[in-house]
C-alpha cells in the first residue's frame, strides 16, 4: 500500500509495528479499557502484549472498586499472587457475612453476583418447627437449608441493597431449590413471583414442580427484558468455563387451559439444584435502595410440602 510503512502493518517477524514503541503502561491502559475476555486474547499477540495483559493494573481495573470491602467480609482469607489470579479465584463462589451469603464475579464481565442463603430470607412460618425444618444438605454451599414440611400459606421474601451490586447492570433474581420425592402442592396452584425496586415492579406466575417431560434441554436460559431503566485458570476466555448457574434446561413458558397468563417453569442447574426466575431489574447507580424478591402461593388453600430452599441468587442477565 502506497504511503504506508511496512513497519506499521507488519504483525509477525521482527516486530508488531509502531505500537510496540509505546511504553508498557500505555498498552496496559488500552487493554484495561476492554474486557477480561479481550485481555486474555491479547496475551497471544506477542510477548510485549502478554506482559501488559497480565499486569496488575489491567486486572485491577476489571475487579469491582469495592473488592477490598467484600474480601473483608469473607469467611476465609483469600491468597493470591496477582490481580489476575484474584480475579479468577473470585469467579468461584466464596462465603461472606458469616456464611449467610455467597459472592462471586461474572467470569466474562466481572459483574458482582450474590446468593442470599435461606437463613437470610424471610420465610413465613419459617421458625415454626411444625411447618419448616432447618438442616444441612450435602450439596449446599451453606450450613443450612430450609425444608418445607407442611403449609397452606407459602411465602418467601429476599432483599438485597442495590448499592452492593454492579452499576448500570441488568440483573435477574432466581429462587434456587430442590423438591423431595414426596413433595405435594408445588405444581398447582401456580405461585406468584415478583421483583420490586422503588416504583418498579414485575409480576408473573411460576410452577415449582413440573413433570420431567416439561423440562426441555436448551442451550441457555431465555429471559424477558424489563423496560426499566473454580479455581484460578490462565486459560483464555474463548469459551467461558461452566458456572453453577449455567442450566441444562430453560424455563419454558406454558399456558395452561383456562389461564390467561403464561407460567414460568424451573430449569436444572449444573450444580444439581433447580432455579426459577423471580424477575429482573436494572441497577443504574446503586442508589435505589433495596430490591424485594418474592415467591408466594396463599390463595389456593392447598397443603404443600417437600420444597428445599437453598436461597435466592442475583446475577447479571445473559
């Protein structure tokens, strides 16, 4: 090409063009304006890019600004050799707040994710042994889960302050649960779910228990947008590693005869639990106070049992 120096367009061989004449700090600053995925990809460009892409200045930019405050709430001390090492460590859930909540980062974007344990939820009759029992579970990250023994009035609420969430992020809230073999009353009547943030509220209906054939395998969950505003790995993020919440089945929408509204259905997570979408909300600047997330069935008058509640998970929408 006329007028263009070979020194500029050359990618292999003796150099990578004029960009390599820039100080490493400048290259690092540029990479830090991209994403964790792009930073991992840039490591393959050349030695100079790798040095810049793995620098603490880059990965510190991808970490939440309040990460030190979050780590101070951690149950166990986190050891790390670099900011990149810390980032990937935090892509796996860690327990905080005396084990009542878990925290992790979305692997691709670094957005904050939380799960409120069952003990952090408000469960009507939850402290009445005749209706609910609290016990350990071999597949739980928390010390206790709540198991429903027998109630007519099923109502569960969880609250989380938007100030601890990532800003300018669309979030989805899920009830994470299992059902026992002897569960009853969880498929009919359907349950009401809602997410409330300030003047914004979303409402829909779900069924916690479905026949096996009603849960169909799909590639990823399909979520409705609302109008309102593992261990450490150095592998590139060409294909994100599987997270616990990456389900093998998507909540299909079913419209039962005689009902006007579609009913959301649960899907199976890779960690063996089930989850059902409670709703979505947009966190602008974290100044809107608490988000209230709920599930209830209080009108049917039917006895229910066999629901095991792990908690409510809040993570960015896909």
